């Protein structure tokens, strides 16, 4: 009888925990269903229609939108420019973040202040105000051209050149390295100092310790930052929208900006939804490749 009472009280306690857990999870579940799951399902449906924003009727057109993408020169160019942006900005951003994190792990009274200062660009880097400031820095009479003229070089028309217009956007992305730096700094602190002491006793130099100890031990964090920053780079929108508007001649027409133009500028929501799903597939494939190849360069202590 006593065991039955104990079992009943325990069951009631567990039920109360389950109810409380559901209550706390309810806002997230509601938000996920309303603002993520339903829009995702609707976008998949609209990608097979000629739906326009504001219209009540969406005519089913099958794979017409997806087939039209292969003949869309702006779409193909946006793919190339986005891949160029990702391929250059992500490695530079991670390399610079790792370098700064490595320097800031050295003992210093000001290290906390330095980390905070370096992290600030990541907090405000995606804002319209910062994009406008960046646009002025690379203007014809901006700071960078002023420095070039003081050094005896000619002014560069950054945003008027198809070949150069993408690079100010890349530099802005690299400048926003703070979040990756903080994660790298945390990972560097977790590497046992005994590894470095043993290597120093064996006569290993500084570069050898970095490439043989630091990078292998930090490789899981490098993988995490690589995946997150790659996904983030594919979704870059504000910089291209505010600074260049996709010009000149679509030289900075990043994919997210192209989707925005199709959806809200040209009022072609069905086509924009099809573009979004193509980008989702591309990002998924690239992420899959990164994970599949990670077994060749990601070090784990379990691997010995």
C-alpha cells in the first residue's frame, strides 16, 4: 500500500514537471510553428505557383519557376558573386579572428577591454548606420582614397568598378570577426598547457607548436565557426542593399538581395520562393561537404 502511494506521488510529481516544462516551452513552440514552420511550408507551396504579393489567387505552374532560374542571367550572376563573397570573406574572417584570439590569450591587464572592443563590430556590423559609414569610407573622397592619394596613388572608384565593388563588402564582413574571435579565445583556453610544455621540452619552435598543437586541438571549434560563418555569409543582405544596391551591373548582387528584389521590388513572390529553396539546397550541400571532409582534418582526443 505504501509503495502504491509512493508510486502515485512520484507519478504526480513527474506529471507536474511535464506540465511546467510544456508551459515554459510553449512560447518557443508557438513562435516556431507560426514564424518558422508555417512560412517554410507556404514558401515551398508558393515556389510552384505564380503568386504575387497581395494577390488572393496563386496559380499552380509546376516547376516553371525552377526552370526559369536556369535562363535568368541575374540569378546566375548572383550565384557566382555570392560564392565569390563566401569563398573569400569566410577564410579571411576566421583567420583574422583566430589571430586576434591567439594574441589576446596572452596575459595582460587590458585583455578584457580589448576583447570587448574587438567584439563591438559584430554587434553593430549588420546595421544600416554602419553600412552607410562604410559606404562613405570607400567613396571617391572617402578615407581610403584620401590615404591612397597621400601615399602617391590614384583614387580608386570602388563602387564604380565591377571587378572591385565586391571587395569593400568582403572587408566589412572580415571586420565583423568578433563573435568568431570570442569562440576561438574560449577554445584556446581549453587546450592543456602540458601539451605546450612537453613540446617546448622536445625543442619545438613557436610555429611548430601552433601548427602541431594549437590548430589540431582547435579544429572542432574551427569546424563550428566555419559552418556558422558560411551560412551567415550566404544570407548577407544589408551590406549589398545599403552600400551598392547590387551594382554596378549586378557586380554585387548577392543572392539574398536578388531574392528581396524579386519578392518586393518586382512583386514576384513565387519566383523568389523558388530561389530561396535553391539556395537552401546549395547551402545544405556545401555544409554536407564540410562535415564529410571534416574527418580528415578535425582532431578528436578519442582518435588518440
